[in-house]
């Protein structure tokens, strides 16, 4: 099994926030003034989610923090909850586990208070994903949570995709690799249709992982090639490096050491270009076996 755990790399997040906010400064200044906080918050949240998908967590946190501030100024309960969910995802990836769980639980409580059934279910699924990844809950319990909540999510396409993704993660942990692949495929279709390509790349990476674990190495290579194709299109360097390294793992399992070394070295070259010495060293350890 291989994991695609994103690193902490960032350009100046302040510049991103400034560009996004000023990009909507030409909106009409009448009724739109009332909604400017909400509009800007939505734009920042979407941008923050995309940065999260690329592993640019420092950028993502700046964008999402500002989004949550504007949502608070607008006193929009739904938007406050959604920014909270996204913020929890980022800070969990930054290693702030307890803070992330507190944010997820707060989102569940706020959604229940607000009375939004879809947001309650989405928040519970995000929380369940964190519990699964951190091993705070069993895969079967997480699968039961997703099964109980998934039908309540009907409008927000990103949350529908996440529910399929978490279902896939739980099924994969239970060794139900074909069912897991089917769930990841559902998630990928939604992400691709709605142009969330960073997330779609991760779905294909997850499909590759399920296939590799089941012994379908050729299928794993094909899925990784799809992930790489998407990441090239959107210039997602972290995704490319991670997929090439996973490709090396698969080729090694297939007994093709030459292709494994080629894939590992491709990964190393990207990590070096990113200035990520830690991942370079981790990939070099893979080469040494």
C-alpha cells in the first residue's frame, strides 16, 4: 500500500488572497455590497480547497482563514460551517490533529444547531475520515457512518464525492478492494465533471492503491498513469512526484527493477525541483530497498 500524503509547500498566500479579493472589486456597488463578504468568502474557500488538493497547505490555510473571517462578518451559518470543515482538513494535514478534531466536532454541532441535515452528514463524514486515517475508529464503524449519512447529501457535489471517497478508504482498509475501487471511481467521476482535478487525481491514485493491494499491478500502473495525466494538465508537482514514486513501488512488486528505478528517479527529480529534501531522501531510501 502506498500513501499520498501532501507536504507543506507554499507561495505567498497573502498575494493569493489579495488577488482573489480584488478580482471581485469591480462588482456592482448596490445590493451586491450586502453580499460582498459572502461572495469573497465563497471564492476564497474554493481557492483554498484547490490549494489543499495540491498539497499547498500553508496557502490553503491563509485562504480558508480569510474565508472563514468573511463568513463570520456575513454571519452566514452555512458558510461558517463549510469553511470550518475545510479548515479542519488543512490543519489535520499540518499535523495539528487535536485542533482538527475539535474543528470537525464544532462543525457537527453548529450544523445540528443550524438544522442543515446535509451539512450535519457532511461534517460527520469528514470527522469519520479523520478518525479512520488516525486510527481512532475502525474501518467498519466508519463505513457504517458513511452508509448512514451519505443519502442525506444531495446538493453539494464536493461533499457527495467526499462521501464516496471515504467509503472507498474504509472498504480498502477492510480488504474489499473491488468495492473500494467502485467507490473511488464514483468520486473521480464527480470530481472530473465539476473540474476538481486535484481531487480526481487523488481518486485515481487511490484506485491504483486498491489495485496494487489486490495484486492487479498492471491495473495499478494504468490508474497511476491516469493520475499523472491529470496532474500534468494542472501542473500539480506534488501529485506528480507522489504518483511516480508509487509507480516505482508497483514496478518493484512486478519484479521490473529497471522501470522501478526510472520511476523513483523521476520522482526524485520533481521533489528536488520543488526543494523538498525530505521527500528526496525518503524516495532514495525506497531505491535502496
